[in-house]
C-alpha cells in the first residue's frame, strides 16, 4: 500500500470512529437528556399521541389523559386543577412542563429506560403506547384541609410525615388551573399562559418550594436554638442579658422585643424563656456569641443552601448568607436581614426536631407503576442527615411545646394534644406588609405531621397581623385533619 493510500485509509477510519462514537453518545449516553429537552418538538408531539400515565393521590386521580378528536389523540385533564396544581404542574404544548408532569415526564410518557420492553411490545402488537402511573404521597383529606384553611390568603402550606419524609400536603395560593395550559390550540394556550404570567400575584409559582422566598422571622429561632444547644456550651437554662432595647454595633439601629419591654423581666433571661416568648434581643445577642460559622453550619445541616434538593421538583435553596457586619449577623439571628427560606425548608427543620434529630429526605412520589402493574420505582424512606442529637431534640421539643402551651404560639393549641410550634412575624421593609409564619408538629411525643404555614402580603392586614394570630390557627386546622383522618 503506497503512502498516500495509507493516509486516506487512516483518515477514513478516523472519520468512521468519530461517527460511531458520536452516534453512540447521542443514542445511548445523551438519550434521556435529549428526550427531556423542551426544544425536542418531535418528542413533544409523540408524547401527545400516547396515552400519558395518570397521577394519583390516594384514590383520587389528579391528572389523566382522555381521548380527543384531534390530531393529538389524547387530551391531558386535571379534575381538581387548582387544588393540586403545585403537585401536578402542567403538561403543555408551549414551554417546559412543570411539577410532577415535568420531573417524571419520562415515566408518564412511557419513555423511561425501564419501559423499553413495553414500548417494544406496543410496536410489535400494534397497541397504543401507554405511560406509567405516578402515585404521589399527598393525602387528599389533608390536601383539602390545607386548601380550605388557607382560604383566600396569599401563601403556602406544606405538611410532612416526620418519620418518613412523605409530603402529605402541598398547597400554594393563589393557584391556577392547569387545564388552561393543557389545551391543543397553541394560540389559546399561549394567551392563557401570558395572562397567568402577567398576574402580579404570581399564581404559577409553587410557593412551598420556589419563588423569591421570604424572611423567616422568629421561626429561625428554632435553628438558632439548635445551634446553641449543639455546641455543648449552652442549655435551655443558659442566660443572656435582658435589656429593653439594644443598639446594634457600629450602627444607630435600635432593636426591641415585640412588646418593647424586657423579655419576661429580670436582668438576664434564659434561652428557653426567650424562645417561649419569642424575644428578639436575646437571640441577637446569642447570634453574636455563636458567630456566623456555627449558625451557617447548623443551617446547612437542616438543608439550607442545598442546590441538589429535589422532591422530585427542584427546591429553591434557603439561605443564611454571610453578613457584612456584626450588626447584620445579629439581625439575621432572629430571622430578619437577608435570611430567605421556603416553607418546605422550615417544615424540614420541624420534622428533624420531631423525629429525634433524624431528618428524613422529603419526597412527593410513593411509586411509579407500569401499565402491566409492575412497579418501576417505589418510595423508600431515606435519611437526609442528623442535624441535631436525640438529646437536643428532646430539649427543643419541650421548648416548642411550651411555646404553644403558654407562649407566643398559643394560636395552635389543640385540647388534649401536645402541639409543638414556633411562629414568626417577619418585616420586609419600613412600609411593607409583614410575612407571617407558623412551623411545628404534633403530637409532640410521636409526631404524625410537621407543618409550615406561610402567609405573604401581611395576610391582607399590612403590619397589623401576626404569625400567632393568623398562621397558627391555620396550622391548627390542618393538624386536626391529620389527627382525625
């Protein structure tokens, strides 16, 4: 073989190897990513031509495909659209699918790797392909109770089973009807989407896990107390100075407790009393003593700053950012400043306290079942971490029960039940409405539910509402629904 022919042969071989390698990468390695890409129009139309799997909560179908008389063959329908919108999301011709529809699209459309044989069988038998059914962990009774309790308020409720991490309720308001975005007339769907997008109340945002997030207010004192107790240098009986007001270091800013008085009287106050009465000054002082690194480490142990947290929808990370000054740190230490949290994150904090310090990974999916009823994926409880010890958990449960029994969270009391909780009334600016919170669990001795209630826009009362006055009674109604089911 002459020299020129050898060069050509090597070039052809190299091109063949490159072609084979790129084809293998596209067809095998990148298959799922390409199928999931929202720009893949061919895959999108194929999805509408197949009978998409149902999404079910308990015995209730919350998303299903029915036959249509147009070219798409099947129409996606949401029987209780607004109630379950944060869970289902929507399946649409325009843009990306959201919620479970987006996160588990491969299973629902029948294109997951585990469903290859089902697809092959459909081709060989000439049967219409079918997607898998997704059973979610949401309890319809608790979901409805949370929806009703939230009423017309703008906000969110998330409820978790502490021992497993199952999400029992996920409600966000204002909500929207996914049926508006599931139609087959693209111009109508786009018009509906633009109207929802233009709504200043942001109904498309799932406030339980997403959005701009909110300052946690005094609910962050649960994290602060955990930080102090976990150092081993503090107990609930440890004391802090108890002035009526405090000028933050290096500033002219004065902070006070809610009643503009001392925290329970006396020159000093215990951490337990400061927690029960939800006093700001002692926790600002505690934050200065603990320092940013200790608080940040504890917050991260609860799930803050985790960019990979999914339920399976992505959860916007809650943040305890590094402050620019000691004054800023002291503000953040009682839930103000630049702290931002999601309701799910605060429910995780309460769930960890309720579960003896063991934090279970939150999850929304019970199982995924193929059309032949074989189980493709099944929920198994998994541990997210151990942010606090059992001993610290026991101390904090006692404090949170006292907070409801005789403290700042009395609005969550239930006769005959030990409810543990913490309220929050967070400021958002000089003239801006407060953000109202409740987070807690019940029964305290064997928690069946950990719950967080978020109310934005001051619950319509500007700066006159409080977490105890509005958020805590809402949580009470949901807890009662759990205990009475």
